[in-house]
C-alpha cells in the first residue's frame, strides 16, 4: 500500500488543519438520522439502538472480523470495512482484487472501487485505475478530499499519486502466467503457439463487497475489484458504480454485489435492494426480489433453454437494525458475516436451484 493508514490519516489531519482540504462534517453536525419505520422506528431524539454486524462476499471472511472488531471499538464503519477489504486488496493470492488481480486483455491490471458513508451521505469511486493496490482507499480519498464522486483511468491514478499513494506493478507472476495462457489459447489461428498443458485457464469472478452497521445504526458499504478477467481495456464493471456495486442509505441499510457486473449495472441492483428494504422487506426478501429483477432484465442471448440467466450474480445486505442476508441467482453460494457470534460463512439464499 502506498501510504499506511496512519500516515494517510495524519497527513489528512495536517492538511485539514492547514486549511488545504475540506473539513469533513461530523455525523452530529449533520444530524443523526432516525430509523425509517420499515426497519424499526425510533422516536425523534431517542438514540437508535441496534446491533453491530458486518457482511461481505465469502472472500471477506478475514476482513469481516477485522471490521467487526473495529466498529465495536468505535471506529467509523467505513474506515472499518475498508480495513477489512484492504486484506484482500493486498493479498497477492486473491486474483480478483487489488495486487495480483487478473489483468485486462493487454496484461494490465485495471481496478474499480466505490464506497458510501451513510452518516454523512457521501460517496466516492474510482474506475479503471492502474498501479494502485488499494483502490478502496483511493475511492474514499475522492470522497474525503474532492467535490467529485467518481474519477476514472489516468486521472484517478494521477489523483492517487498526488494524495501520496505509491505506484507499483500489480501484475504478479502467477497472474501474468494465467494471462499468457489465456492469450495463447485465444485463437488457434494467431501467432501464439498453443500450450498443451492441462492447466485450466483461470477466470475470476471475485471482487469483495463489505457492508457494516454499528450499534448506533450507522451504515457504510464498499466494493473493490480487478473486474472481469481479460476484459477489454477500459471496461468498467459494476463495482465503482454507486447504486450498482454498492449502495448505502443510513436510514435503511446497505447492499453490494459480486458477479457479472454488466447484469447488475442494468438493474441498478444495489440501489434497488436498499429501496426494497425501505419499503419494508427483510434483507433476504429484498435481495431475492432484486435478483428477480436482474433475471427479468437479462437479454435473450444470455438466457439458457429454461429462460434462466447463464451467469451468476451475488448480493449482500445489512439493514439498519442489524438483520443481514446474502443471496445469489443460483444455489450453492456462501457469504461471510461477523457479529457477536464471530466470523463465519453462511449459505446464501437463491433464486434458482442449480
Ligand atoms: N462484479 C465484478 C465486475 O463485473 C466482477 C466480479 O465480481 O466477479 O467487474
């Protein structure tokens, strides 16, 4: 990582004190939100009492514990879940995110990330950023230090460098070899000799989404990814899109996603899941209804003979009162959760049986 969290925060505090950066208003200055009726109303002026929970995609099993421990000690929920997803971003063996993520078709790792901070109603995002291992922190820096929500490509990289993040080569030897294997088997008629090894070409659908609610009902969400393996350079997935890759409303809850981003973007599905919770649905029912919408929005070329999507998409959600869920298009999925019972993987609800 370019800057340690401590350095980042120290520098931010110094810049803010010096008047160079906008001061971030505290939740109290903005007025603490009151729980919506659908998710457990509380009388005006009475502090909300809920239960802290962190939920994420299954690869966040280590991160949910880190984030949960932090929120129960009073850390801001967004800082806590970003610390949680940083574990995957910096893990060279997770080939779906950050350092070691599988590259685009030209062998360049391009990362997407976005986040939302419920208490202050802010969001930040970076798309197609290169050379920076922790795009979740860059997305948060966009949120904290600019009047924009989204930065993309070369501009996002420049911004990150200006903020003190360090550039590094994100293509690990393992991911380079996977990319070369994919390339050599692309087309028998090209000038790359096909390998005859038995190694399966690796495609990742990965990504990490993490959402948290604190005991006082403050909510945050973050999603970070290297996107679809071997994508066309410049392809942007759902992860950096606010309302698709993740969405958070401090009155209601948060939701986020992994899987085929193109299907998610068309349904604005994380936003939709939060809206279903706002209407009164429990997280699991909200996610299933969201998946129904995704299936209904699927173009014919992506439907199988039974009219079902040929891809998978997974959603994770928390409600303000601490209820949570994970749900996938197809059975067999799992998701990570941490609450007072500790970190664990649970079976996801599903729309279709495999
Ligand atoms: N949702 C990510 C994307 O489409 C990929 C994934 O989760 O597998 O970029």
